[in-house]
C-alpha cells in the first residue's frame, strides 16, 4: 500500500484528476481505509473532493475511523458532507455518531434529511451492544396480501433504498413480522400466487433489546445473511446484516483477548495503535492487582518461614507449584469463557461444568503429582518432601481448575464480562491458594514425620 500511496501523492501533485479517480475506483473500501493511513489529512480530503460518485464515496467513507470521518466532513463543507451522509446506511451513521462528541453528533444530525435523522436518533436511544444499536432501517418489508408479481414490481421501486434484498420480509397490516421470502423463491413463484402462501412462516428473529453476542451466535448457527429485529409486540424494526455482525464478533474477541491478558481497550484508538503512555495506562491497573496478589503470596511464605527453614528444599519447588496452578487455571478459564461466548455453555449448566473441570484437575493432579513426588524423592532423597510436593501439586490442580471454571460463571451471573476473570484475578487467587496448600501441608507433615 506504501507504493500506491506514493503514486497517489504524485498524481495529486500533478493534478491528474482522472487517473486519481481510476486508481481509487480499483480499490475495495477497506483498501482505501488502509491507503488513508499512509496519506496526510489534506491529501485524503483532496481525494474526496475529486470523487463524483456519491454511492462510491459513501462506501469508502464508511470504512474510515470515526475521528478521520469527522475531520473529512468538517473540511468538505455542509452541502458535500450532507450528500455523503445521505448515501450512508443508518447503522453506519449511528456508529459514527456514537464515537464522537455530543456537539459533533448534533452538528452532523442537522445535516441529515429529517426522515433519516429521526431513524438515526431512534437507533442512538438503544444501549450499546444491543441488537437495536447495530440494526439498519434500510430493508424490504412487503404486506402479506400482495401477489408474487405485485411483490416483484414493488421491489423494483424499493430496492435502491434497501441495504440488501436477499431476503424479503412479510408483515401484516400492523407491521408485525409474519414471514420471510428469499429472492429466489419470489422470482420462481407463479405471478398470481399470494406471497402469504409461499412465504416461510417460521421466521427466526431477535428482539431489539437482545445482546449483540446473541445475534452473532444466531447468524453464525443458521448461516444467515441478515436477521430481522422486532420489538416485544413483534413489529419489524430493522435488520442486522452479516457484515455488521463480523465487525461485532471482531470487537468482542479483541476485547476478550485484551482483558484476558490483563490489558484493556479503554481509549478511542485501538490499543495496538496507541502511544506508549496510553498502553501503559491501560495495563497498569491489572498489573497492580497482580502485584497485590504476589505481595499476599509473599506474606504466606513469610508466615511459614519456620517450615521453610526446616526443609529449605521446599523453596526449589515453589515456582513449579505456582506455575502449574496458574496454567491449569488459565486453561479452565479459557475453555469456560469461550463456551459462554459461543453459546455452547449455558449458565444453567454451572454445577455440571464445575464438577467436570474439577475431575479434570484431579486427573491432571494425580499424574503430575506422582511425577513431581518421584523427582523430589530421587533428587532430595526425602520421601516426606516428595509426599508434600506431590499432594500439594495434586490439590493445587484441583483448586486451579475449579476456580478457573467458577469465576467466569460467577461473573456471568452478576452481569460482568467473564473475560476479566481469566487474567489477573485467577492468577492472584491460584498463586496465593497454591502457596497456602503447599506450606500448610508441609508444616503438618514435617511436624508429624520429622
């Protein structure tokens, strides 16, 4: 893309307008967004001034970051900015307005036609991450009393306003969703046939208040290109298209990954593109949690210092106990968080899943406990030390697997993103717990047998 950027810059300097238009027309919208990263703001604005196709402009504009979108619109003048916004889908406009200041949002709303502004304001009322907040109002809905021929004629009139027409939704006189037709079924139907007779009546839809992750699961499970959104009365409000859901899934996965590794994405810029100061701010709070946990772990070691002096060899195995516990806890947590995110694990299966992972921890604990006990016996020649380490590791595996499974489920129950339980919280709890188990067993068994 660097080479193309250099070519575009040269064409801009030479004012070769037609060649610039041809070069931009050859790009997919995401490719233009990538190109814009290598251009200055002034150069990007100049390109938008040269382009003439309103629909094409809206397509590539929608792929830009919200910050760049605002800067471009403010530089193009009200008339040109209004023309671009009119060509954009309502969900794309809503996404833009959610990312900017209230004052900027108000100014852009004033540039929109009244009907579009009303639709956008309605979408803005929905809480973020709900189906209503990501749906679009550009869809095809036809009354159930039309014939197939009348429906096709109607499509010719309405299709320019729709975001996609792979599905035709059928509504009754009150606007309630009663059926759906694929474009193929409509085309091959007998012209005089009523669409109410050929439509599919068992329509899978989602409430406007549903979580966007629920929408993503439904679209993924059924391979839909779009999903209708209704209110509690069954009235069709909008649709959510597959391209919007891909963006949602990417955002959710990114957020979970950042949180699971003890970082966060709390700034408008993506963390990967943020400067050093912002990256530091995002990661420090979680690291403070870890530091506090390790201080507690240090206090446990200090409390059992007499036991440690009795058998100094116990110190050799502290890293093994803590690392193994942390790894098993992270594994169990990752499996649980993924199960909850994909819908494979329901909260109602809480106890079954905990019990299953506890048994996994037990099996792992027995295997690695026996191995580490034999290593300790051969290395130190002390069967009591081997027994302490083997039992401790076994109990630590059970505890780690249970905690790693239990915490995400608890967080889900109290409506907190379970991904936050997979990082510093589990590490801290398992580290402290493993040391308590290790030294408590050591104090007990060494006092009894030595």
